[in-house]
C-alpha cells in the first residue's frame, strides 16, 4: 500500500468511493466489488503505462469487468448462420411448450421420483418411458445425459470385459472427444474391427464372432459420407445373427429422426422406429439433434436389455435432472400429438419454404437504415442442418447480404465481429467477402431484435 501511494495509485477505498461504482455496489455484494477493485489496481500496478489512472478511471475499469464477467451464461444469441443444429450455439432451440414445462418444474417441487397416487417412491424414468414407447414402438426406453453417455452405459452394462464387433467404416470420430475406440475403452469393452473402410459384409461379422463377443455395434456415419464402392450391413440382417448367438445388437443412429427428412428433399437419415422394428436390442440417439429437444442420450429397445441399463450403477452418474426430463417429455409429447413438424422449432426450420425465407430477408432489407458505401441485397444461399446430421446436404435459402464497396473482405470480418459484440449478439457467416444473414435458423419472433441489432451495427456511434 505504501508503495502504491508512493507510485501515486489510488487506494481501494478511493476506488470504491467513486460515483461510477455506486450502481455496482447496489447490485453486487461489497466483497465481490472490492475483489475486482484490487484486481484492477494490481493490473494498473503491473502495467507499463506512463500515466497512472485516477480512482474514477479504475472504477470505470471495474464496472466494465463486472459487466463482462457477472452475467447469466450462456448468453442468448441470434443464429443467422443458416446452420440449424449448430453445436457451438446450443444445437436445438426448444418449443414454447417445452420451455414452459421446464419453468414450472424448475420453480417448484415436482413428482420426480414420487407416485402421487400411492404416496410412495417412484422412478424418474417413468415420465419418459411411456412416451418413448409410443413414439418409437420399442418395449422400453430411458434417457441419460447425452449419446456418448448412453453408449458408455450400454457397453458397461452389456459388454464389460467382452468383445464388441464394429465395422471398420464405423469406428469413427463423431465430434470433439467422441471416438468409438475411446468410448469402447471407457465402457470396459474390447473393440474388434471387421471389414474395410468402405465395405463390410455379413460374413465379416460372422467370422469375427467368438465366445467372448458381447455385442455387435452399428454407428451411423453422421458427419461424413462415403460414396461409391460401398457396402454395409443393415440392422435387419444383423439382428438374426445377434439373436442366434445370444449377443446384443446396439445401433447408435445419432440424430434421432422420428420424422422422415426425405419429405423435405433431403437424403434419408436413419429413423429410430425402423431400427427398432428391424430388431436392434438397443437404439441410441441424441435428444438435441433432429428430435429437437434438450441435450440427452435416449436409449430405447428390448425390455430385458434396457432393464440391465436401468439397474447399472453408472446410471446414477449419468441420470437426467428434473428440468431436462420436463423438456424431453414435452418435446416427445409433440410427436405423440402428431404436431412435431408444426411445434418443434428444428422441424419448422427444416420445413421453411425458400419463398417464405426470401420474404423475411426482403422485410429485413426494407427496414435497414440508409447505407453509405455498403450494398445490401437478398440473394439465394444454402443452409445446412449441422450438428452431425446429413453431411453435404443443403437446403435452398435466401439471405440478406451486406458487402462494402471498398475493401470488402476486411469490412465483412469487422462487421461480423460488430454483430457478435452487439446486444443481442448476432452470429452471421462471412462468405465471398460479404456478411450473410440467413433467416433459416432465426426464430420469427426474433426478427424485430435482429433488425434492431443490424441497425445498431450499421449506425456508427460517435
Ligand atoms: C451426435 C452423435 C453422437 C453424440 O451424441 P451426443 O448426444 O452429442 O453425445 C453419437 N453418435 C452419433 C452417431 C452421433 O451422430
């Protein structure tokens, strides 16, 4: 402190007395603000600046630090990238019914593990099982934290210290940290690869069966596509083999499509119901991809197989919380009611017609301020599904595009950054030296706020 005074830095008390900190001290606990003030002073002490900051200047710095650090996270953003299931932006936006169900459960108590009729203990799985049976046709169903967890649980419960046969073309990496060989180790199983990268036949699986085999695992190639001279064995052919040898057939279908994406002009994604009816013992899929719900790993299949997972000690570590269960059950109910394509945002975005998207982009364009040196237009573009589903497939879309007359590349990078820093933050993509604002994954109720954000970013503040 003495050294600080000698160096001319203000004291912590002087910073806390600054009028700039009055709102902060009203909103946050005093020790928290004091901690920031000490940190800001330490940074000023370590700095090489010629002039020392005044108490008010340090206080301003403290206010900025508080604004940046102390807020509810993750902060909402408007997804103008055109990628519907953007993993870094939280994948699926949920339906209003799902959000309302979660709010009700979050704010009060709920019959999470309680049977109100008998007054006795119930199971948290009971909220999902009847819905999962209905929408997939499976005998039983449960859910855990995500599909990676679902696979670890399935392997641990059914294949511990046993061999698991996987086609060489399916021993893949799905996304950061999700590699089939690693997951296999976590589940305590031994990976046996069969076939080749592009072709695997039924005889390859047959030849690999031993008395140590615990399961055959299929993994959908969610995020890549092998084309040309290829062959893989469908569930319907593997099921009799697994049954005859009394081993499990596990099918990780990934995106969890319950509706056929082909009706929207996209290539087929495996349907959960088809894998179940083709005879898989367990079918695993994500809650937050094409299902359109919260992050979860859903497991459906034969009663005897699912029962072993329910009882496994790992289940306790991977189980869902009440809010996610409410979100997932409300999402599944949309399918039971036959209203999924209308009520689930992900499906509305996939189904959105190019003309409707063009009309929205034109309306955004019409509402922009007068531009100087920037050309705004509505142009045809391609949107993608993202989230490890339908690789290479695109949906025809129309987007608002903004391009500077001079030095367009540098301007586009800078303007996209300005949009990201705005309130609300807008994430757009930069393509061909222009900023592309794609309506595909922007919720219609976000339109006004998006236009306001564009206005703010295009209107330089003095
Ligand atoms: C996305 C995906 C996963 C991982 O799912 P998470 O729910 O994100 O853990 C696993 N397998 C396949 C085939 C996938 O497509």
